[in-house]
């Protein structure tokens, strides 16, 4: 038996070599590792008329026609393979704190609690340590719940992004039921605590923020660039919650503090998303940096300049003294300058500088606002007897308001 090959019109006789074809007999999965058992069987083929084809007159190459090997999987084997693939998820008890911290996005939650604390401290009322602690704890639990539900919804998309592919649900460290249970264990007590131990207004704001983040912002990320504006509202609510917890009402000062957070988020997030546009595009998220890059730059600059105007509004509304617009002007001008450079030339370097500036800009701005908090005129005008009764509260308030 021989085959033929053509090389410059020279026909060479080659000896026939038996061909072996691997056949996959079984595939087993054990803890995520695939083990294949391969059985090789010699396959010999006798020459047929179709295995040898003469070259065409135009000089076409010789071709060989072989019947491909097709393995048919029985129904019993398929059920056995699928049964072996699904294993019960097991998590070590020592790993749970770290898993819960990542489910709650602990750094983001810490920022939410800090802004709510500033809102409470800026309110023109005596400082109550117990109420302050309860407000901070309830706000933190509500944030943990919202972040966990967000990750539960976005598992298929987080797996496509380098930034989020190591989250607990994506890696299978906990089951979806476990994550949802954790969210409920945080959200229900958190909202109940804010409602019953603080006041109904604060509890309503906490529940509304969970709804806004999970049911509006999260699905909008794949539908419209409007998700950025909705997300900015979500970030603006915590300081309003802090103010409402202290006063029981929504005053212009509370809306002013929320406006600071609202405007700050655009240079912060737009700069962040600019260097992650490939990731967002791969996951199917409709961000300004992906679909409207020029708008992304303009919006970041516009809201950076808005911080300067809001600082000037603070003394007008009686929230701070007139010192605040002056002492906050340098940092507001600096972030606006970086936003302008990002607007003129939207590259990775300018976006990175604007993002890192936003990380220290917000804590500095809130600290300056606390330093320049306007004294409570009602407490200063109290009679001497009432003033003596409130001495402890006013001293705590002053200690929290000064650096």
C-alpha cells in the first residue's frame, strides 16, 4: 500500500504508516480540575478510490478525503458527567470575614459612613454620641446590603472585567443564596435601626437608597449613560441621611452637603472609568467614557467648577462661615485645573491625575467644612441655666467640629 505526493512533477513512492487516533473515553471533574483518560486505538485504512485523486490539469494540489471520527455520548454518560461537575460549595469559617468585607465593598461602605457622619456633625444641633453611633451603624449596614445585591445581579458581567473578576461570587467562594442572605441580614436590621432608633425620615432615605442603587442604577449601567447621574444621586444621599438623623428634617444645609457629593462624583468616576473603558465595553456597560468620550470630559470639568460655586453657597445658607469659600478655593481650583487638562487632552495620564486628586480632595473639603462650621446661634442665646445644662453637649459638638 502506498500514497503519492507530487513535487515538481516527480512522483515518489512512500511506505504506508498506520495512523493512531485518540479517543476520549471519559472526562471527570474534581475540584475544578479536568482529568482526561485517553485510549488510543490503531486505525488502519485501506486505500479507496476516493482517497487518491489525480491532479487537475491546472496543477491543483493532491487532496485526501478522510472520514472524521465522531464520538457519540450516551444519555447515561452525559448525566454522570453533569452530576460530577456540580459540587457543593464549601467555605472555611476563617475566610468568611474577608468574603463578607468584599461583598460589602468595605472601602466604599467606609466612605458612605464617613459622609453620613459629616452630615450629622454639620447639623446645627447638639452632638449626641449615641444617636451618632446608631446612625453610622445603620447607614453602614444599608450600604453593605446594597453592595451585596449589586454583586449578585452583576455576576455574569463582573466575570468579563479585570477589575471585578476576583469578587467572591465570580470566584464561587460563596453561593448566590449565601450572598443574598448576607444582604438581607444587613439591610433589614439597618433600615429598621434607622427607622425606629433614629427617625422615620432617615429610615426612608436608607431604604430608598438601597432601592435606587440596586433596582435603578445597576440595571441602567447596561442601558443608558444616565446611570452615572443616578449613581451620583445615590452617593449624595448619605450626608443628607446624617443631617436628617440629627435634625429630623431636610433643610437647605442637608441638600447643600448632598450637592457637594453629587458634583464630586463626576470628576472622580469619569476619570476612573476613562482608564477602564476597555473593561466596561467588554462587560457591555454603557458608560460615558465608552459611548460619549467627549461628554465624559465636559461633564467632569463642569461639575468640578460647580464645587467652587457650592462652596460660596455654604455661608449664604448659614452652614459655614465666610472663611470656608476662601480656604477651600485652592483645592477646588486645583481639581478644576486637572479637569480642564483632562478636557483638553483626554489621555490616560490626565485621567489618572484627576482620579487620584479626587481621592484626597473630598476628605479635605469635608474637613474644611467641619472646621468652618457656623456656630449654633440658638445655643449661644440660651439663658444661663439652660446653657449650663447643655454644656456637655456643646463641648462635644465643638470638639467634633474643630480639627
